[in-house]
C-alpha cells in the first residue's frame, strides 16, 4: 500500500472549513493527498464567520457560505463532501453574556436557526443537522434553554428525516438524549455524538482520532464513525486534529488488522446513520 492509496472509502465525520481566513481547500487537498475520500463539513459558528445573528437571514448567510466551500471541496475529492448545518450551542452564551439577551429569547433565536437549517435539509442542499448544549458550566436558565434547543433539533431531524449531530459535554451515557429522540420519532442511532470517546450509551459515537480511543472502538462490534473536529482557525493552528489525521489513522488501523472495523466506520455506519453510500460515490 502506497502513502496515498487506501482500498476503502475514508470519511471524516466532522470538521470545519473556513472559506475566508483559514486553510480552506488546502486542508481538503491534504486530506485527499493522504487517502481521504469523503467529508462531512459542519458550518463554523456564526460569529467565527463574522456574522452576529439577529434573525433567519443571518443564519442563511452562514449556511450559504458553507454550501459554497463544501461544493468546492466535493470537486477536489475522489468521493464527495456533504454539508451539516446547524447552530453551535455556544451561541447561547454569546447571546446571553455578551448581548444581554434573556435565555428564553436566545432559545427562540437559536431554534429559528435550526428551522432554517432544516429547510436546507428538506431541499436536499444539506445532509444533516447540528445542535447540542454547552460543554461548560452555565446557569440553570441557560441549561434549560439549551436543552430546549437540543430537543427542537431532534424534532426537526425527525420531520426532515435526517441525522442530527450533537455537540455536548463529554459523557459515556447520553441515553436521556436518545430517549428524547425516540419521543420525537427520531431513531437514536441517527443521533451522532460529535467528539466522542470509544464507548457511548445512546447515540452513535463519532470517535475522535486518538489512537487508544480508535483501537478500543475498533476492537468492539458497535457502530462508530471517525472524526478530527478540524477547526480551520488560523489563530488556533494546533487546536484539535489536522485534516490528514483520519486517513493516517485508517492506515494505522488497517496495519493492526482492523479491516472489518474500517468497513464498519467508513461504509456501514455512514449508510446506517446518514443514508449515504461511500462506495457508490467513490469515483476515482
């Protein structure tokens, strides 16, 4: 096997691309150069793209800019790239703490953003939704507002018939959120915990590419995905993991004999969760 050839689709389940001030398409080229084939690109937090949201059109500005770079990324890949659109849960703190908005008003605005994102999914422009709740300490009022936003996102996933990626606190047990999904007729396996460890009760884990986490997930028999959470922020060049990481880890796992697990993470689980075919979309 050469440095670039991998006889399998290679999907990074969660990363960001900055169309203006980050590495952007150069990050995609690095991913492909190492053997990457498919990307799920999540829109950056609105304020990272210079947008302070006040209403639906502000969210559309963020989403449209994301669709543009995802289209360009897809053109560079032997597979393709799909957009995942939503509202970063950290927006609640920006609205409440910096703009002095009441938690209930912040909740309503963030739910509006998810409504707009769901329009893109229903129109076929986006693959999935992204929502969640803060992974840091907040007041009870902000926590309650954030959980209301999260539950709204799950309900939209059910009505739009799509998966929902979650940004939440670190946890090995999110069965409560899985139950919320079921109550809203969204299958729990279609809820994806972004930045997950190797074991998770409830949603499907999107495992960060630490070798020990991946080896643990690969040694089991549960569905899982692989991600870097590449943030594409020039002010944080070493933050999280780079775009070359998933293909490098795939190669490493194959060398360890985890062929079945690679198929599970890059073919079977993407099909089960998102309804995508990473083999049929692989054209080169």
